[in-house]
């Protein structure tokens, strides 16, 4: 006859309980870092962020925002945590109440310099393009930018720093609108839905239709398609190959 299992001791139960995963606290961006700078006499203070590092097509878009401490829109958050409707509504509030600028890192610059350098260049350009020169800027990530003022890099800044969250919304909405227009000019790729990211729909269209002038040649799937086209058509000059792209 099988013996009954021994009941767990209090110590083993406590040990099992201690291993349960703790619920992650919900992060919300705050104005704490900006307020600290303002209290130290540092004003204006800007936040900057970019959108579009990962896609196979389209530019990288950077935005810089100086929030008005007395007119901060409610609901600001990391753009990735907001749906399109919320982003669009907050975008309108941000541009109506804050100092805002946008800069683009072109496909040519991405292919020439790489996406990281193109992104940092666009972020610096966005800060320098602000109508009011900031004395301090917070940038999302772990790398500072050469923007003509003090700069502090904040990892996950779009989830922690309110002005960076605002910049993430401006950059995302601006780029999404641009990709939707590119989608109208190049039907069949679905740019207006996936914004140039390497989703199955986009990869299938790239394979079927070939790259457009908006595709990043330095990104592996696009480079592979160009190589396949050259292999199929034979060794032809780069200029002649460019003429075969869909217009």
C-alpha cells in the first residue's frame, strides 16, 4: 500500500512562496528630472527621442520637446504604450502647448553612416532646431548627443522622463504619417500598416515587388534582395539597377 505524501513544512511553504515572481510596478514618466533642473535655475529643459531605428524602409525621425511646466498635457507616456488614437490626440496637445522640433535621418545617411549614427545625428539636429535653445536636454538611451548644451542620457527615458515621452509621441506620429503617405505612393507594400518594419506582409511584398527607393540597402533583407536582382540580371552598373526600382 502506497504511503501518503508528507505535508510540506512551514519552512518549505515559505520558501516556495518567496520564489513567486513579484509583480512589476507600472512605470509612468514624471516631470521630476525636469523639475530638479528648473529648481537649480536651468531653463529651458528639453527631452528628445527618435522613432524608426528598426524598419527596413523609411527615414529615422527624431523629435525634441520643451514642455511648458504650467501646461503639460495629461496622459503623456512612452509612445509604444499608447494606441494610435491616443498618440494622435496627445500629439495635437503637445504641439499646441510646447516648443517642438523634428529632424529626419535620411535613407542615404542610414546606409552611409549606419542606423545608430544616423539616429544620433537626427537627435542632435532636432535639439538644435528648437525655436528656443535649451540649456539642458534629456535623451532616451545610453548615449549622449552633441547638441550644444548639457545632455543627460536616460535608459528607458521615454518611460521615465515626461519631456522624452512627449518627444517619443511627436517622433512616432510624424513618422507614421510619413509612412502612410509613402504607402499611397507605393501600393502593395502595406507601408501604411506596418510603417516599414520587417513583418511577414512587408517581407513578402519585398520579395514579390522588389525594393523601393525608400528601402534601406544596408539592412540585410533589402541587401539580399538587391543581391538576388543582380544575380538574376547579371553584372550591371548600380545606376542601371536603380532605374529598375518601382517608381
